[in-house]
C-alpha cells in the first residue's frame, strides 16, 4: 500500500526515498532492456519510470498492442515485470500526452483526423500552432478513456498494493504547457461555451454585465469578443481566462483519475507533472505551478512533480531551484511532499555538437538541493537513450519516425543510445548512492527553517493568456514580469541564501497569513497587486507581522485600476518613477541604519513621500527623493526598498535581523558561493547539506546560532563539491555525533564513508567495539570515540570503519 502522509511517501507503512531513472522501453531492443536496468541499478536507483506512448501502441485505431505482438519492444507488461524481477519499483506515465519529443506529443495521428473539432482555435480565431487539443472535448475524452482502459488492463495487477511494483501513475504530462509556450489559449466552441457557464457561476448577472460589454451566453457575441478582446475589458478577460483554465485543467485531471480508477487503479498516488523551466533558468517555472495547483492542491492521493531543466547549478542559478521547491511546497497540503518527475540529467549536449555541456556536478548538485528541501522522489530524465522506430503509416515528414529527433534519441543521457556510460554517470551515481545509503533517515527528515518565508503570489505568474494586441496587457504584465523573478531573485533571494537563511514559502494569495506562523515575510512586489492580497498584507502588518518588500509598492490592482491599500498602510505617497536613460544614470545613497554604504547605480527607482512612521534609508542622488524606508505599521514593521539594488548580502541580512529573522547557519568564508541548509527528523537526527558552487576549493568554519560546529575546526569543501554531513545520526547501534565525511554505505558490521578532507574525523558514541584498521586510528575522549582517517581524500576518498558486536 502506498500512502502520502506528513510529507512522506510510505510503502507498506515504511517511509521511502524513490530514486528513479527514466528508461524508454519502446526506444530499445528488448534484448537491451536488462543491460540498461543493470546500469540503473549500478547508479544506485531503486525505481524505473517510463512513458507509455499511445502513438506507438495504437498507431492504427482499434489495434492496441501493449504485449509486443507487432514489435517486441512494445511489451509494456514484459518491461514492468523485468523491472520487478530486478527488485525495482515502477513509475507509470501513460499520457495521453507524453511529449518526450514524440510527434503529436505522443498522440496517434488518427485522433486528429477522426476528431478535427478537438484542435483549438486561439486568439483572433487562429489555429493552434502546437499539437495541443481541447482536453475536455467529448471526442477526445472518449478516446482517452479507451486508452486508459487498455493501459490499466496491463497495469492494475502490477500495482504495488496488488503485489506488483507500480508505485505511482502520472496523469497526462505538462498539462497546459503547449498553450502557454505558444500564447494560444484553447478557445474552441466547446471551451467558449464552458467558459460562459463558468462566468455565470462566478459572477452575478449584474456584475457580469458591468465586467463585459457583451453577453457571454450569446455564442456569436462571445466568439468574437473573447477571441479578439477590446482594450476596455482585456485585463478582466485575462484574469477570468486564467482562473477558468485552472478549473478546467483540474477537471481534466479528475476525469483521467476517474478513468484509471474506473478500470481498477487504486492504492497508488496519481501524479501531476509541472512544467515551466526554460533557457537553463527557473524564472518561468511558477507559471506551471500557477496553471496546475488546483489539479492537486489539498486532494488526497495526488502528488505534484517538478520538471527541472537547468544546466549547471552555480552562483547564477542556485536560488532558482531553491525558490521553485519552496513555491511548490507553498501550495501543497500538510501531507503532500515534493517530488521531481522530470529531473534533467546527462551532459546537456542535446544538439550532439559537443557544445552546451554540463559540469559533472550538475545533476548531483540539483539532486542534493532537492533532497535537502524534502523531495521524496527524483526521476532522472532521460537516464538512458535509445532509438526512435519507424511508423508503419509513414507521414512522409522527412524521417517517418515516431519522434522528431531522428534515429538516435537521448544522446546527452548518462547512458547513451548504444549503452555507453557518459562522463556524467560516475558523479551522478555517487550522489544517488550517498542518498540511498541513508534513505531511511532522509525519508523522514524536514528542512530546518529560519524565521522568514518567501511570498508566493500565484496570479503574478498567471501571464500565459495575453491578447497580443492589447497595450494595457503589455504594461501590466511587463511590470509584473520585471518584479516577480529575474533580477529580484538574483538580488534578494540570492542574498538571503548566501547570508545563510533557510526559508520556505507561503501562498499569500490563497492561504491565511498570520504573524505567529510567518514571523517575517520576504515579498517581491510589483506595481500591480490584487486588492485582497494588499488588504491581507496590510492586516498582517497591523497584527504584528514583519515584511521585507523589494521591488515596487503596488498602486493598482491586477486589472489596472487604482488600488493603494498597502501603500496607505505603509503611509507612503507616490511621487515618481525614475528609469535610466541615455545620459541619465540614477544612483542611490544610503542613510540611517543602512549607512555608510557606497553610492549604487540603479536602473529603476519608485520614489515616495513618507509619513511620520517611516524612516528613509535610501534616497536618489540629486533629487533626494526617498526609495527605501523602515516603517512601523501597527504592531508590525516593514522595510521597503523600491530601487533596483545590488546583491548586498550584509544589507539584506541586516534588514531581516531588524525584522526578527536571524540566520541559524553561518560560515566565515570571505568568498561566499556556499549553499548550506540542514534537515532534521523527529528523533533529532540531522544532516548538514553543503554545496561549493564555485570552481575553487573553499576553507571555512561553520557556526550554528553563533556557536562553532565541528569543535571550530576548519573544513575544506572542494571545487564544485557537495556533502551531507551527519549530526547525531544512529546506524546499527553507532551514534555518529558529527563527521566531516559523508556516509556512503551501511552494513551490519561496517560503515563506509566518503572522506572529504586532508584528514577527516568521525565522532561516534557506541557500546560496540571499533575494529582496528590500517586506514584509521581511534582516539577516546570521554564517552566519544574519534575515528581519525589516515587517508587523504584526494588520494583515496573511501574509508570503511568496522565494528564488532
């Protein structure tokens, strides 16, 4: 039985970590399956994932082949059973959409021919430029139901509660992604009719008449008015479409779950895959959360999983991943854990040009950060490459194959299409093995957090359905996009992490905001913000909450109407916007507690006249207009910075400390570039997670609540290296008090470590005898035994310590 409880995945009552690798059985010869599984097991994984491509299994309508009758590699049951025979769990991903570089995103060609009405029209009645369909079109749903019936006939007897190895089923893939990337909302006649019904339920007749100068119930009127909106109501339509699409996607996911359950699937979680990363960054990922959170939020039996398509995790990108995980968790309920179901791995050479290559640390670093933040399942995508077979009914499209990548597919994967190991494999495997060595510990741990949370506003990322002809939409969402991520993440979020803050996120749009639960809130704010959200923030401050606001103080609601609820609470009166221009180079001067600081150039500043409760801390050079404030608000306090500023770690730490948030973990390395956090179980066992994001070694001391860790000794963290150091961790009767080495293996009579220092030591408390060894000596200090390595980590990084009963 699979249970989702207290942010854990429990199999037959036991919390587990699932480290999974995607192997596409249909892209390999059947005789190659075992070799790829062997390599997956060698990497340390305990599960296999695969899409099930409808395009391949039912190329001809009605001729479904899931047993390999027509092609041996299509034997889905045989592949799942082979994984079971190898002691591996299985994660089933049957679509209907699978993407995976498949033509039609994995849908059969015949569906589009049989049901032309499912192909959406978008803005101005133009056909969709992608292979998307109207998810709720009756014709498409009827075909999807029949597909699920066929797949579940194979899967149900193989579900883990029924004695098999399937532990999760993904419903569709990246729902809504195609319409987002093309800015082409699904506006078929069926969608318009359904949208009109949704509007009638959401607004009174009077409110709807004021909102729109047309009757949504009139098919002819709504067709033109919605597909080609006028400026007067374009912002209102954008918000309503976005909210409706969330509702529509949630219905679609519920329908697919209903099909799976109708045909016998139960007792395993259903997974929603969230899209959104792009260009090697995470700035747009919360768009996927915004689109899809209603499909899974608070719904028992649902999990959400991220698509993580970053390149290297380094000083440019590390805050992106940390925020992504935080925002995902912000919309989960108290039971739903984080997972990553498309966790990009390999070398990044997707064009097979030997360019755009990743550092070997890429997959290791991203996995370590995800695990530290509470991910319980990580699916390495694509673990093993393969080949795209030929279609029987050739479309005459240049290659006639099932996918558009040519014959070889996944040539950037850790395992090549021919089965060779990529240079990324050893480092990836080392990280997986480190996690699996202590999987039972990590599976029940949570990240320790300081007294600050990052604000998540889903509607700030609901920007995917913008009428391209609307100037007001360009203004509103240009401003929101300029403040919600990009330089804002790279300034405030990066500074907070480099200062040592460990923080989660809170959905301030949909959840209560209480100062006893969120003592300090870090808020990235735009000029536009929903009035109810502004009111919630104002009430939070009045009741004793504390806010660090960076960006712009909102002056309008999300439809562009004047709304100064938060500005009024802050007692700030807007003066002017200042933007850099040719021969205009605005600069910011610090004063008050923020001084002394050097003058800093800025590209933008929003200035205000402060009331009596506000102390200015930043002003523009020359005009003296204020753009930074420390403000008492009711029982709370706000520090507001409305000029684009540099990543001043000391400034943001000082601001947060004044608001009541002190970082628990700190270090004394002058070069920064160290990510650190910690996890703890209810039993008090802990891991300290460290990443050196730079390409040079760093030597430093670590402190917790101001007190030195590891007896104040210096640690050296190697170039682009990461470690999980155990603190108060007990294994087989041995309590590891602290260790400079990482656990890599546990046996009844031994613990194997990866040593990281010129001389590592491991402090343990145990009644068991430590067997003498040539590679270490034992020093006794009262009740603690210090095991001192005789090896240098650069020469041989494995140390096995043996114990007698």
